[in-house]
């Protein structure tokens, strides 16, 4: 599990650690300003960040091959958590049961006597993000070129889509979109034949067009009763003032920040983020804009872009295909989650709640994101520089054979 003798400190991506600490610190500063006087979100987030850094360090020393070997128990355990979240209530099992906030049943509560504000809560969908990446990468490596056979591909899709469906049914549209996009990306880089990719893309165009038309109809059954208006509100904002309220207030907060933000220039005037619901979590980016201005937004986006770039560099230098797939999946997942979060805040995407990695308030998202970064760091520790010349030759030969098989 721990391979300390094979690790070299020069391979440890301290740049990624620094980015995580900077983003986490930004979140702490904002949460302290956003919380009410009777709340303790800042303290919880501070303890969560410190513990999360410890988790990240420990996970970074665990060989990702060891984690991948347990892909079946990990998958089953995550599936059980998702089933508890969806189907188990307090009357059935008062110790561990599903819990809802804002009509979304996305949490598992431990204890608390079925009362709000009591017990411990966490979101199993956050765990699903990391589990799906490890599970998919391991399957693709084990199937190898046989993944392009019809029944093998169907098996991969069915097993991966089951937890995604449970996330979608919570309902959690934004996380479902990120998971599906991450899965599609991993299948593509994992060697999905162009003979499958190109026809699938061509066939998807009319299907997407039909679905886009269908969800706008009053008789549609795909989306939840409040999801459809949120999507339509982006197309016709003037017809859905209630659905656009949160995003309109976020836009006002972003505008009030100006170029350098109220915190930097010392503006103590009333803050527009006071009118943005759930601003400390899903809409924390508008607080970045108000406190640090356009300059702060650019810096924050640059940090996420740099994180993604370094993540893909780790993937390209991974010592084997498993590490390449895991690192690539983690990088694209963090990138997509960031794009969706910011896209929602600036009204480019429908209002679907998803946290901004390492910044938003929420211990489930923070701790799992830290563990995810730990896995990425471990892939970076075991890069091509740690291989012997013979191993490098064998790996290059396998990559050449794999590329020819994909064609």
C-alpha cells in the first residue's frame, strides 16, 4: 500500500498543493465574511481544510494500484451509500438514512433523530466522482483492446451509468452532467474505436435536438418539476423571474465588485451577496467577484486552469496506462466542475447546484476533493522517471500496439 522507498520528493507536485491551499484560503476568507453571527461555518471549514490537507497527504502516499485493486468493493460500497441516500428514511433505519435539503435528497444523515441541524451529514454523490474515475480506469485497463467489443462496452456503460442514474434521480443534474462528461472523456482516451466514436456523435445530434425540444414540453417526464423551468429560464429569462432570482442577484454582486473588489479597495458599503441564496456554497464565485473584483476572478480562474494543466502533465508522465487514465479523469472532472459552477453563477448555464472545488463551503465536497487530489499526487510520484530503461521500452511498445489496435 505504501511504497515510500520508490517515491522521490522531487516528483511530489508541490505546485498542486500550493494551488489547493490558496483556493482553500480564499474560501475561508469569503466564508468568514458571508456567515451570520450565529453560524460557525468558518470554523467548520477551517477544521475541514486542515484535516483535508492531512487526508490529501496520506492518500498521496498510497499506491494508486492498491486502490485500483479494490475497485469492486469500492464500487459496491458507493452503490450501497447511493441506495441508502435514495430509499432509506428515518422511520426505516434511524441511525443512517437519506436526508433532503431544498427538495433534493442528496445527503445521508447519521444520527440526529430525524431533525434538521442535528447529526452528521455527507453527500455520497461527492464520493461517486472519485469512485467512478477509479472504477472506469481499472475496467478499461483490464479489458484492454477488448473494450470495443459490443458486450464488453455495454457492460462498462451499464455499470458506470447505474450510480450516475442514482445521482440524477436525487435530483442532481449538474453532478450527473459532470459524471457523464468525465465518463465519455475517459472512454475516448481509454481507446474507444473511432468506428464507434464518429457514428455515436452523428447519431447523438438528432437525439440531443429531440431531447432539447422534449424537455420544453409540458408533458415531459425526464426532468423534475423544478428542473425544467430552470433550463427554460436561461432561454427566456423574462418569463421565469423566480427561477432567475438567484442568478440575477449574483450578477448584481459581480457587477458591484468592479475591477479590484470591495475588500481590496476597502469599500465597507452594503454587500450584494447578502441577497444571494446559498452564496457560501454553490454561488461563492460571485462573492469572489464582489470582494476581489475582476482581478480576483481572473486569478481564481487562472489557478484552476493551472491545476488542470499540471494534472494533464501528470497524466502524460504517468508510468502506466492506469495512472494515465486516473490522472486524466481527475483533471477533466475538476475542470468540468469548475466550468459548470462558474457557468451557472454568470448565467451561461441553467441554475444547478454544484460546489466550486476547494473554495465552496461544505465538508463532503472539500474532503473528497482533497482525497482526489491525493490520488493525483500519487500518480505524479510514480512517473516515468522512476521506471528502468527496460520498463520504459516495454511501456512504449504497449502504447504503440494500443494505438494500432484503436485504429
